[in-house]
C-alpha cells in the first residue's frame, strides 16, 4: 500500500499512483477487472508534467503491464520545491487525471524505415478530443524527433486531419559520376556525302574521322562529392560520392593536366568505348605494285591508284582505294574501292566491318557486316555477316555464290540464260567458319592431349633413376605441355557452345528482289534449299514453317 505521507499523484480509485519519496519516484499500478483506463503514454505524460525526464522506460512499461499493486522505483529522487508542491496540491483537488486523459485521442507517431519522415495520426478509441499542438510537439520530443519538424503541418493537423507529416529530414544528395565528354562524332562515318541537288556521291563515303596533332579528343568531367543529409533524429545521413572514370587514353594520345586528352599525331580516330586512339593514316598517291611492294600498315591506308595483280594491302584501320583491285588482295576494318574488283578468283577483299565496291567479277569478297556493290556481281563469291546489297545501276547478282547472315537485296538475281547462281541467307558465314575452325582445333587438341597422357602413362612404369637427364628434361617438358592444351580445350569447348547458340538463333533470313528472280538460282534460307524453277518479279523469299515461301514485297 502506498504511503499517503509522500507527495503523490493518483490513487487506488484512479488505478495508479506516483509517489515522490526521498529515495526516488515510485509507481504503483493497481489491478483492474476491466481494461486499463490509461496507456503507457499517459504515465509518461504525467512524468513529463512533473519534471521527471530521466527514468527507466522498460521498468515503467513492465510495471504498467503487470499491474501488481506493488510500488516500483522507476526514477531517481526529484527535488520538490514550492512550485512542484503546488502542483501536487492542485492535482489532489482536481478530478482524477485518468479521467482527464481519457478525453484526448491517442497520438500515434509512425517513423519511416529510413528515419527521414514522421507521420502523426490520432487514435480516437482512447478519446474523442483532438490533442493540442503542444501535446504533439511533446510526443515528438519524447520520441527523440528533433529535426525537420513542420510546425505549420502540425497546427493544421490538430484541426482534424486523420494523418499528416509532422517532420521530414533532408535526404542525402549523391554526387555526380565522372564522364568523358568526347569532342568528336563517329556517327557521321559511313554516310555518303550529298551534293546541293541531294544526289549521293558514292565515291565520297565519308568513312574516316580525322584529327590533327594537338587537337582535343576528349575532356574528363570529374566526379563530385555528395551532399550529406540529416534524419528526423538529427543524425547525419552520409552521401555517396560520384564514381570516377579512367582517362580513355589509347595509342598516339597525350593526357594534358589530369582531364584533357589530345592527339599526339595526325590520323584517324579509333574509339573502342574504353580507349580513344589515333591511327596514323598512310597515303599512297599512286598504285600499289612493283614500285611499292606489298603494304602492311598499323593504321588507315589511302591508295590513290590501283592494287595490281599479285600485290596486297593489309591494314588494321580503314582502307580506301581510289582505283580498282585487279587480282590483288586487300584487308582492312572498312574497305571502300571506287572502281571494280576483278581477277579470275585470285582477287580477294576482306573487311572486319563493311566492303563497298563499284562492281565485282570473279572475285572473293568477305565482310564482317555488310557488302555493298554499286553495279553487278558476276561469278563472284560474296560472304557477309549481315547483308549483301546490290542495288545500283544494274543491281545484278549472276553466277557464283552470295552468302549473308540476314539479308540479300538485289534488282536481279540470275539471268535469262539460267546461269546457276547460289544464294544463301540465315547463317552468318563468318560464325560458321569460326565454328568449323574451333571444332577442328578442339578435335586436334583432344588428340594431342590423349597422346601425351598415353605417353606419360607408359613412361610412369619406367624406373626414373635409369633415364638420362636429357630425356628426363624432355619428360618434364612433356608433362608441363598438357596444362596449356587442357586450358585451350576448355576455351574451345566454351566457344563452341556460344557459336552453336548464335547459329541456332539465326532464323530470320530473307532474299529481296526488286526486279527479277530467274530460274537456275539455288536458294538456301536457314539450311532449307529451294531451286527456282520459274521467274518471280518484285518478290521477297523467306522461311515459314521450314518452307521457303514467297513473301510480301
């Protein structure tokens, strides 16, 4: 039983009693048959009203929950001055505190998971009277919410809003990532120049983007630091700084200061995405022949004349030939030949990307992407990873073989004499060739590794002490040689699976003929073969349900 000689708040009829004893503040919660007329927040409000701010919240909650009727010490002693004594006297003369507390709705504060927002709502199950502005402010303070409090929102909220945002922190602002500002545009490459009458000049295909020494290639814009934020508890929210990016300095470039990239030489730009380089450009005013010998160059090449029979031009960059290729060989990234390509099948042109020629006769042309023939392709072998386009003056493919991964476009395929012309689409010939080569490499590697393993198994039965040191060294070398072979076999096996998947996905090949498709053409789409027996005009051939059909032009 509580001692009535101590200053106190509440009584047994109220269901609770605070006692301010010399050794501390005690709380008694009396058992009740019905639900409690108060909540934990009621008790905490009383403690605040009487200046008790430092107390054991856990013990207070347990005391309220257990309602044992026994006094529990929950706080250190509180100095009782005249003002506090008057409050006790007024409390004893006033109606029961629990009755007064019942009049107000309960203040419920919900804090977002990131601690950046606090919303307030009023639970009217505990009373119909809306809490005051000061009561809401006190509840926020009691929960440690000290930053971003929106007093205007609270003033509006206590007028009757069901829920409102009472406090909102400042979110952290992440820093900007560094980036490379390129001072050139490779998007203009490959676009033929048009004259004032909108006529396309196929002799000026604009395949090169050139720079001079000391030209600025790119500027690195550095990353920025993030701006820290602050949550509603007043704690700093760290901000993520922007990510740096390395300078893309490639071959024949110079970094000035820390963030400027310039060209070290005259040449053409090569941008791989991660590196920017400048390839020197070799210019030969005349023809490639006896006076020059074969040309092999690490960069771009321009030939002012022809490439004679028996000579070759090989470059890592783009190759431009102003004349013709007559029985010679040309290799480059992009190859543009203003004249024709001829040579009794001894003429070969290869490009990693595109090939553009005026005409082809008895020639072999291979491209990683597209082949463009401005006039005719006669008795030639054309292999393109994506498209073969023959749509110039005559636009005819006659005789020979034309193979592309996606599409073949021409005005005329075959001729009136029904010359056999083989046309195949739907399988990238470059991938197909690589697949055969890798399979061959894999087979040979397996054979070599098996031979080494069998040899080592045989030698393991011999007494090593009887073997001369020279033969022992060879045996050790043979043992070591199996590891790189096994590694290459793993790489080949992985590539075989990749190539099989790529080849298996190629299902949309088609052949489009603007004018006439003649009999004598042997057509293959995704390995389905059809011999053309009649003339077709303005047609598109494609594959539907494993059958080659005439599609809509």
